[in-house]
C-alpha cells in the first residue's frame, strides 16, 4: 500500500507521456501534409503570376502590333491590280505619306510596298526607290496562290534595308478579281521586344518569348536560351495555344531543369506570349518556409517536453498566485468589486475606493451594496437614485443579465459600470473612468462635422441640416434659402499671400460670416473658398434672402488685415429657395451653384437668384465642352500666322502662331472663346502639343532669319512633360531651337508650387527663347523680371492703342523699353494699327512690332516674309516726328502732347 500512491503517480505520468507522443505524431503528420500543400500552392502561385504577367505582356505586344496592323490595313484597303499598285502607289506623294506614317510608329523600321511580282514599288526610306525585288522573301511568298487577307507574321530574318534582324508584318493588296495585286509590309526589330523583357527583368528566373501561332519563336529573352527562329516541338504548347492559353511543364534540354510555362495569346493577332520560370525558382520561397516550419516543429516538440517538466513545478507556484492576484487587483486602472448572492461585498480593490472617495476602514468585506451607495452619497460621488439603481440591478442579476451603466458625477467625471453575473447569484462590478475617452469622442464627433480651419459646418453637417430644413418644410410649410458664395479670384490672393495667409483670410471671412448670422442659421464651409448658409425664411423669402445677400456683400468686402497686409476681396453669391428651386438637397445645392456661376458671369461681386434658364445655360456649356473635345478628333482646329516686324526695316523677323477653331455650324471661332474652356477641361495639353508640332513643321521651311512664336498655357507647365514635348517637336520638324520663341504670361510664374521656374530654365537650356507676354497687366511684373532672364518682353496692346492720345501710355511704353534695354531684353509692341503708333514706337526705341498694320492673322500660304510690310521709316519732311524721335533718344520719353491718329 505505501507504494500504491507512487505507482499511481508514475502510471498517470506514463499515460500523459503516451498522450503527448500521440499528439506529437499527429502534429508531425499534419505539418508534413501542410508543407506538401504549401509546395502545391507555391507552384500554383508561380503559374498564376506567370499567367498574369503573360496577359500583361500580351496586351503590351498588342499595343505594339495593333497600330502597325491598322496602318497595313489602311494601306491595303484599296483593290488594285499590279499595274495600279505600281502607278498609284509608286508616287512621291505616297512616299511622303509612308514617311509620315513611319514617324508615328516608332516601333517600325520601314514600310515597304511591292507588286505581285515582288518588285519594290515604294517604301519609307530614300526617294526615288532602289531597284529591289522581294519575290524570294517570306513576306511575299506567303501571299502567292492564296486569297487570304489575314495579317502575316514572318519568322526572324535579316533585313536588307536596316541590316538588323526583324520580324515582318505584312498584308495582301487584293486585285479587283481577288488575285494578288501587291504586298505591303512593315518591319519591327527583334531588339524592340527587348523593351518588353526589360520591364520584367526584376522578376528572377523568368523568361519571355514571343511566338508565332505555328510555334516559331520570334523573340526570346534572355538571349542565352534557345535562339530566335527555332520552332517549338512540344505538343503541350500547341494544346495550350489551341485552348486560347494555359499552362504546361517542360524540361530544358540544355540544363535539364523543369520549367513552368504560361501561354497567352496576343488578342486579335497570330501571336502568343510565353512566360516561364524554373521549378527551382518557383519553389525557392517554399523551401525556405519548409525549413523554418521544420525548425519550428522541432522547437514545438522541445516546448512540449518543457511543458511536461513544467507541470511538476506548477503546484509550487500556486501559493504565489494569491499574493500576485492581490497586487494585480490593487494596481489595475479599473475599480473592481465582487458581491455574493445577498448583495454583500466579497472583495474590492483600492482603485474603487479612490474613484468614489471612500475611506479604507469604511469598506470591508460583508458591506452591503445599499450601505456602499449611502457612503458614496455622503461623499458626493453618486448621481442616480440609489433605490432605482438597486431595483434595476437586482432584476438584471436575477435574470442572469449583465448591465452597463454610464453615470456623470458631480465633478464632471464620467464613470462606466459593468455588472456581470457570476452564475451563483452574485456578480462582479467593474468601474472605469471614461472621462478622457468621452471627451475625445465628443471632439472627434465635432471634427467629423465641422471644418477644421473655420469651425463652421462641413459638407456632411450642412447636408444633415438641409435634411432637417426639408423635414421642417414638410411639417410647417416654412421655406428656407441656401446661399452659396466664394471669394472672387481667391487663387490669386492665395498665391500672393501663401497658404498661411490664405488660411488666415478664410478664418477672417468665417468670423465675419458669424456676425451676420441669426441663431437659426447654419453656416458652412463646403469647399476650399466656398461657403454656404441655410437661412430660414418667414413671410417674404425672396426679400429676406436678398437683404441677407446684400449684407454679406457689404460685410465681406470691407478690408482685412492679414499678416500685416491690407487685403480687399469680393464675393459672388448664388441663391436657391426651397421649395420653389427644389426639394432635394442635391437639387437645391446644384441650383444655388448655377446661380453662383451666373453671378460670376455677370461680373462678380453680386448675387443672383436661381432661374430655370440657368440650367439650360449649364447644359449648353456642357455641350460646348463636348464639341470642343470632339473638335480635336475631327481636326477642326487650324493655325493662322501673324507677322512680327523689325521696326527699323519693317521686314518680318518673326511670325506668331495663333490657333482658330473652324466650327461646322458657327464658322471660325477665335481662341478667347474656347481656350479658357480647353484649359478648364484639360484639352489644352493635347491641343498645345498639336499646335507646337504643326507650327514647327511649317516654320522649318521659312527663311533662316524668321523666328516662330508660340503661346504656352500655364496648364501646360503643370503637365510635367512640357520640356519633352518641345524637344520632340523641334526634333521632328528640324527647326533650330534658336528660331523658336515660347510666349508665357505672368500666370505661369504665379504657379510657384508647380516648379514653373524650373521648367522655364529647362526650356531655355534647349536653346529656345522665352518671351513674357502681356507685360504690365498682371500682379507684379517687375519681380518676374528678377526671377527669370527673359529674351523679350511683349508690350500689351492696351498701352499701344492709346499711345498717340494718352501721355501716361507713352510714359509706360518708354519705361518698359528702357527697362528692357537695361536688362538686355528685346521688346515687341502688340496691336499696332496705325503708322503714327509705329513712328512713336520707333522713337521710343522699341525693336519689334506686331498688329494689323503689318497684316492680320491668316493661313501660312498667305505670309509674305521677303519684303517690308509697311513703310520702313517716316518721311523726312515730318519734323514733328523727327523731334519726337530726338527727344526719345535724348531723354528716353515720348512727348506728352495729345495727337489724334488715324482710326482703324
């Protein structure tokens, strides 16, 4: 018997070891299955990645081939006999067309047209064509004896034209009787497909191959694999290709490695893309993980052994648990109490007493909850009626239901209490001080519905208040108005003051807006500089709202002091009144926005009520924007040219390119009608590229001493690729950079955050001239002359128009001319319409002039560039003009005498 107890102990321990061993064995088996499944998943993932990559690459190949095929289809669309092919397609005009087409296809090396005998008819290289015959070439033989007009793709071959290995894409020119009339072909260097491979080079161990539908390899990278031109004999590849794409496994004949290959077709073309990865590369991550899993399993087994030994020591630590529990209870951040089924205290912690200001000797085990509530009442830390609280708690505990109570104490603290039944009729009560969290939640709730800068209602809260106003309208029939206003030309103010100054101005506007508000109004900031007001109306909604709008205009137009600067702003207001102008928030806001746009269109600084006609105007505006987008596609834009003359000789020294829109219904539309809209909708980027490219090509044929001037929009500077666009236009046209003048306005320099100055320096580095247009009509022109060394300044026509009649205009022109001379900059006067203006400009020392006196804008063919366009010098018998010229040379000023010149 004495040994019975040890025997039972060791028997139990042996059972525990057996159970543990069984668990370990089962775990090892499960881990092995999981590791094998991970291997399968790794292969599947590698296949999926290769398939996705192959799909992307097939799409890229399609983007390379599609424009080539489209060009081939276009060239082969006419049904021509062999004689017609030679007669109609063997002309210099067709040669020029081929060169233009090739310029738009950077992936192609040449375009070739051959007749039915293989004789070269035309190509995109030199002219006249060389005597070549392609009868033996695959791209010609493929069409012999067939009526199939499908795209043909040759295998890799050495081009006699470019002396490189290329893949030829060709189409058949059918004769009227269906026989072969000729062949048009285009070559793409195999090295061009390296760009496709380079885009996936970071993907380790993957290779890329482009194949023809018969399995011929057209291009393969890396090149150290099987060379291009070799056919694939693996039937698995043909099976995958027949299915429209798939996977197959093959063994590399050189290395013996297993490779996982994904096959994807190139949409619409007889081409396929292979993306392959070696099995060892696909399983590299799996092997790494399997190693770690094995190490982890071993570690787990060691842990199990340690656990068994730990069970022996567990009983020794039980004695420490009680003291540690006491320490934990008394150091926890929550107050805790435990009650028995009779509602008497079993235990509590010190935090509970601290939260409610109770003395340690007053709170003892056995104290009833009623007595605790009495003590808390005396301490002033109870807010609810104790009897009601006891009744509610007793009922919940009897139903074995937890209760959550949140109370606010007299000192402002918020306490959350959880009473959780223990199952034997007693309960545990946990008390948490959530004052800071509650305050934080309130702050977050406020921030979610208020603007962070002005503390006005944001768009979310404003919409909620609109919903409330609409509900009130339905209940009482009382209408309300929504006023939306923004700061006129706020972007210019923001650019001048900086973002901090702009924010300060918005805060000041919000403060004044509050001064105009009644208690029932809702004030909101719903955009960058856009504010809104919900005003509840009474007997005369339109009159009350109009008076409110007038007060807003007067209040917000008063000067502001922002960062030591005196600022004066204006606002435009749009008004919509419910229910006349809508009963839905979105409709009311939209109509108020339309009224705001009308106020801006009527000159700003005013208010307008919504009218149904405004909606029709908005639709017309959208139609205009749509027609403007289509105009570029339909090639409705054209470029007119206006000469700029050297005042000394009156001979053209430059020509300015001006875009016009020839609308099919409205005729010729000037740029001031559509350029602002094009800038707003982003069309100015492609339109500006077209203008620059077309103008450079035309100007390349002008005399070498005649420059080309092209206007740039501030939007083009924000596109990020303006320097590349200018460089490419010069390269394509052959126009020297020194003959190109790019004209900008001061708005470009206002966009300092977009790096406009950096772009200007990059453009100047190309060798082009930068001209500051409309000088003197902006914000701070003199500071811009310090920011960038312009080649020339253009004097605005508003100063030139009144030059003979206003002394202040004469003074301004003289000042600008002398300033330009001091800064080594040229000057061009715009809007010259009379000889008198020309003579005064000559007397002032201005170098160049532009205006109707020398010619109106017209087509390039109407330009006269080899002779004077006006009298080069005033008659010698005009002493008054001579005196003015002498005065200008001596003192740099024009006379102040009023002279009436001829009208235009």
